C-alpha cells in the first residue's frame, strides 16, 4: 500500500534522543561539547531572575522598589564586550558608569539648586545684575565660586607659637588632647568664698527687649579694666601665706580646663616655690584678647593689616566685650550699686577715670590629695529676679564681623526668627571661647550668663557696631548644652598640678602647640622673661596697648605691675 506522499506505510517515523550527560556531582555538562569550546562562560545563579526574553525599552520595566531585581549576583562581566582587532582607536564603548565626585562637591550643587528655586524672581534679577557689573566683578565671582567648590582654596598658614621656645628649655611632658580628654576628677564641690571685693552695678532689663528691628548702637564707654596676673594680686599674696597651695585667676584656669578645645597657641607660666604653685600669664602676651572663629573649619587668615586678620578681630572682639558689658548697666548717678565688704584691690589714687563694674570673689576648692586651689573669680553685674532675689551675672558679647567670609548665617535675617541657628553657628566657630566663658561663670558662681549679639554697622568698618539682641542661660544648663564636662576640666587641671608638683623648685611654662592638638610642659630658667627681656617686654606691652588705643581710643585697659 502506497500513501499519497510516496512513503510506504511500513516506514514509521521514530525519534532519536540526543546524548545526555548525567552529572551526579553538580550542574552542567561533565565535558564541554566541541561547539561550545571557544565561547565565554557567564556565571549565573539559580536564584537569578531572568526577566523578559526581549526588553528593548529598559527603563519601562524597572522595579523602583527593587532596582537590581533582575541583576546577576555575579555582576555583568565583560566577556561579551566587543573589541575591534584591527582599529580599536576608531571605536569606543559608551561608558555609562557614574563618575565619582570628590568629597567637596558631593551634594553641594543640589543644595544650591534648591536655594535658587527658593529665591524666585528676586534671585534671578540679582544674578542678572551681578553679571552686569563688568569683567572685574565676574572675575571676583569666579574666584569665590572656586573657593566655594574647594578649588583654589588658600593654604592654611602654619601658626606661630605664642612664645619662642629657647634651646635651653627642657621638655618635661607632652600631653595630647585625646589623652587629656579621658581625664576625670569627679565630685569637686562648689568653691568656698574667702573674700569678696569691688562693687557691681545693676543690669538694665530694657536690653532684653532689643531685637533686629529695635537695635541699639554700641557706645564707647571710657572705663578702666584691670587685667592683673596672679602674683601681682595683693590679695593672693596675703592669702598665699596661710591659705591653699595652688593659686591662679579664673581666666588662667578656664584656659587650662578648656585646652582640648583650643586651636591657637597660648602659654602660662608656673612658678613652684616649695609646695606652692603660682599660675601666671606673661606681660608681653595677648592672653587677655578674645579669639574669633578659632574653631571654624576656615579660621581667619593672617593677611597682615587686613581688617579681618586674627589679631585685628581679637582686638575688635575685646573692645566689643568691654563696652557691651558696661553699656547694658544702669549707670546713672542715682542708680543703686551692690558693694562687697571690701573695695576693689586694684584701684589706686594715681588712676584717673571711672573703674568698670566688677566684683571679685576669692574662692577655695579642695581638689583632694592635699591640693587646695585659691582663685580670683569675677562677676560683671547683678540683677534682681522677679521674686526679689539678688542674682550675679557674667556678661559677654558675641560679635558678627562678616557672615559671608566667615561662612556663617546673617544675623539680621535669622536672629529674631532662628536664634538657635545663630547660636549653633557660634558654638561651632567659637567653641573654645564659649567654653572658657562658661567655665569662668561656673567658677565664680554666677546665677546667669548673658550673651549679647553685636554686629558691625558696615562689614568694612570694625569701629562702629550695633546691639541686635541678648540671650541668657544658667551656666550649668549651658555647660550641658555645649557638652562641657567639668569633671574632665578638673581632671586636666589636676593632672598638670600633679606633674609640676613632682618637679624641683623653679619656673615652668605650659604651652599649646600652635599646629598640633597637644600641650607641652617646659622647664625654663628662673630668669626667663625677666632682666634682659624686661625692657623688650615693656616695649611689646606698650605696642599692644597703643594698637588697641588707636583702633578703640575710648576704652582704657590697664595692667598692674
């Protein structure tokens, strides 16, 4: 029988199965077939998702929640990348990898875009006006942008030490900040009053209502401020005969206690006589000048006679503090004053002029182990609380010099509405100065520490200022806010006392390294800073005083010798 296709009905079709290799030890063939010999192998996992067979749109089928849902856990690989053997220079693969930006550029552009969107039409108009100011303005803007993006950043100048280390000085100890930060001397009780001197004026509460819209000019108050070191204090000289064995001032103690927050160099002289230590400042030092933006990421650069050089800013900040602390007081002839039992020990009959409002407390602390500290502490004013109690104040001033150069916030825009942001910026840029003020208030036992916000009338004029507002804190609460640990502060002081106590009688100097986070203790000759250097010292002091008086002629400062 023959079928229509010409095949016999006996010729039945049959299937010939291919040869299958059974691999009992794993997946895949036991031997590589000849047709697959030169083909690259792409590893895969049983858990990999295959996705679509043919996906020409790519992004249309992406799972936003699981972006790498269909990616192989072994990576894409480059086995199937095409390379032209004859002329590779004419063919380039498209590089879709994301270029890694340097750290200083990450996130900056998006922030700038958000800021520009928020500015609206005014921002666009301001930008157009800036572009229209000519080539010189554009070049200046270009340099500012380069600085902002981290390019062309000025090199930070190596700072000079506060005192030149002589070859005959012997290094006794080097203490780095991490080591000092671990010290602790807990359970130091509040100091006991030994003697109180001077008189204090009352704080004028009307300054609590000062704000940006109701600013007040900073006046120049012609008053005398005494900055007397420890061994020149007649009260401490008397007390050293029968009270304590370590003597200092609150400013010296605060500098040592807050040393781990300092960046600028400073030095303190220590004299050991028997079992007694006297902590002093040198006469030819800028110890009493206030630092400005010391702890900023970009501190002021020393540009010689620049308005915003570190030294000129320090003179300006000291001038502001002197005048602000006296302007906010009730100074009329009929106004009451709080007088301590003893008069101001530094007022002499030869002095002409009015003495600043100040009250001195000579206090005693028992640090254990036979160490008894005597220190002179200061109050700036008093105020009567709503319940009629008398409270002692420490008054200080924060100053704004140029928010754009200082990378800060503009006080006139933020102070009334976002005072916390302004204070946070100051805590970042002036951490050491604020910590020292807080320590001084705690040592003196002040009930309140009051800050004034003082700004320049014009950023290019450092002689005229206005008060934009005030703010007050309880010292213990503010110390907690700025993470100031008094147990650690007392521990640092006690560590230095113990080291010097083990040395022989003589003169020592402790100095903050100008460029490293550490302090060094030197054994120096007994005649250091005396005799031959005395005339030079007096000349330097006079030079500093003249510079201060040239800028701020209505502020009188004296040093008792």
